[in-house]
């Protein structure tokens, strides 16, 4: 007969039947035991003071435990294979630390002449070395009503083929309240920050309330940098959490137990909600998901809470939650554009001007439906009204004045600038810029201002009066007129040679000079 362990209940039944007068062979046949096994348990019971005259009420747990411990020792002696494992304990432990498989360890030991069966090696690794043994866990206590909702996402199925026969696969954001387990599913095609905010808005409308804490995994659409102590969130989702008043508490990396309530929800939703369904588009998938959450999953008794999730949520959690927002949320766009050499930064394919000092810098931009704000660190440096893609928002205060006039073809500002150098210069400039297409003659007006810088306001103003009187509007001829009217430069001063260093009078010499030489030197004698 094959060995099988006798349970505590069977031992108690053996002793009870014996006390009632049933014979040993009859007890063995009735309980499916060997008669020798029955005799061993009876001998052990008699050794602990049990007699045939005793009452069945005396079969307490203490007596039964003593009988079982006598007949069934705690451990059986190990064989030679276990001794071989113990002799090579260090070798086996080193291989396990190096992540070597047990089957490979057995092969390596066989090469050394050590023959160990795989079951013995596995039992030794489990019992003595702690290999493959998961750490004990404590179930996390449920939170209070309306405090936490866990969020997960995963691939679902395909929608029906389009006109070209192509099928598109979609994902789903899955919300599960920790206390009631009432689930909400929101299908999307792409997992982005915008779809995460859209899913949260739909979840608050579905629950008719907002939870205090959202527990997502470390998806890049919500968590920009994962850290167990100080995670960094994407600016758009962090701003949304501030607007709706909930706290983000992401899980640790590769720690599925941190959101165990929703971790196994993806296969369930994929198979139970969307499995075998014919979905034409994403809108139909969302409508079907809402109906499944309310009428199917929401009314199904949960095996952990033993209550229908929908009834549990409406009775316990919903009264403790804050009401859902009524106004739609304007999802902002956060990006980091670089200011180009033309002092413009691109946000959502629109161009926005910025001051000159930010050329070449990378700023942080926030764009909503109406405005675009640029930040340098924590300081807002510019605010523009949002423009459609391909358009440009221009603020002339961001540019130098001398470049703005020509870039904007501001003819009037150029004429006023010329008037600042004199009335005649202003009249000459306005005459140059008069007529159709005045911006085609702006270079002539700039050349006129160049003459002012060269010859001064007074001389150019006088020359312009002469030119206007003669109805002459040529800047080249005006420049020639100013050049011809220029006074000649004074002659350079005569060069005076200094006296020679060793010049001496004639009396200093021994021989007198001839008379002619003396007269040339100015000697009167």
C-alpha cells in the first residue's frame, strides 16, 4: 500500500471508534487505513493514559497532538544524496548566487564525480539555502471610503477594419477604487498625457466624484522621472492634479504589489469586456466599456468584498467623495522650445517672438486654448495670445528699434525718425516715401539718415531745402551736393627744423673764414 499521511481528524476518529467498542480491523476498513497503522495509534494513545473505559469527550487537542507526534515524527532521516549536498554546500550556494540553474548545477557536480538526484538537490536548495522562496507578505489594509483609486493601462483588442481593410489596436485606462473595486475602463488609441487627462475627466464623470489619491504606475505620460521617494511628474499632469485637487502617489519601479487591486485587471478587461466583441470605432468601444462596468462587472459579486462593486461604491464611497467638476478642463501643452536667431520660438507649429536676450536659450512654454506663456526657470518672461499653426505672434517691443522698422516695413516710423533731424529732412524723406509701394524706397530713406550721421543735421537740412526747391529727389545727387559744399581743409602747418645740436659760432674756430663765408653767416665784419 502506498504511503499516505494520516490527518488529525482521522486519528481522532480511530480513537473514538475504539472507545465505542469497534474492532481494530473494522476501524481500518472503515477509514481506509492499514490495521498496523491503527494499532500504532492505539498503542501511542494508551501510552499517554487513554483506556477503553474512557469517554470520547476526553479526546482533546492535547492528547491528539501527543499521539500524532509519537507516531509521526517531524522529519524523516535524509539519505546519501542529502549528505552529498551538505558536503558541497558552499559550491551549490556559489552557483545559486551566480544565477546558475539547478539542472546546470547538477551537471557541474556530476563532472566532479558527485551524483545527486534533481529532486534531492531541489529540496536541499529550498530548505537549506532559501532558494526560490518568496518573502512573506502582509496584505495592505484597505483605505477609507473615497481615498484611493488605482490606475493601470494595457493593450486590449482591435476595432473593426476600416474602408481600406486596416484594423487598429487600442489600449485602455483602467480605474479601480481600492475599497469598493468598482471599475471604470476608458479605451484610447495612444497612451499620452493628453489621453491620461481625458481618461481622468471621464472617470470623475463616471464616478460622479473625485478621489483624493491617484495611484498610477511609472508610465512616462504621468511620471517624468521615477523615484521611490521624490518622483518627478510631467508638468501637464501635475498642473491637472492641482486643478482637480488630488494627490499623485505612483508605485515603485517593478513593484506590482504597490497597486495590487488593479494589477491583474488588464487580462480581465481584455477577455471579459472586449473579447469577441465587434467594435466599429473608438466611440463604440467607450460606450460598451461603460455599459460593461455598470451592468455586468458592477453588478457581479466580488469574491474579496462579497458585495457588488457598484452597490458597494454607491453606498459607502460616493457619499465621502468630493463632487465631480462641471466645467471641462482645458488641457495645456507643455514643451521646451529653443529661441532661434530670429527671436522666435515654435509652440504647436506657431511662432512667438521673445526678447533679444533669450536668443539661443531653451525656455519652458505652456500653451492652452487662448494664451502661450514662456518661462525661464520660475519666471514668466513672455505672454502671447495663441495663434493657429503657421501664424506668428509678433511684439515689436521684443526687437531693437533700428531693426523693427525695416522688418515690419513701418514707413511712417521711418518718416518720423527723419523729421527728428529737421523739417527739410522730414519733407525730403516723406517725398521719397510717397506714392505706391513705399517700402521699396525705404533703403533711400535709410541712406538719407546716413548722410545726417556723416554731415550733421544743419548741413543736411540746408541741402534738403535746396534740393526740394529744385524738385530734386535723388539721394545720390544730394550726397554729391553735400560733398561739393564742404569747405576745403586748412593747409598743414610748415615744418620747422630744430637747430643742430653741435652748431658753433665762427669765433670758436682757429682759422678765420673768408669774407664771403662770413657774410653768408651774417658777420658784419
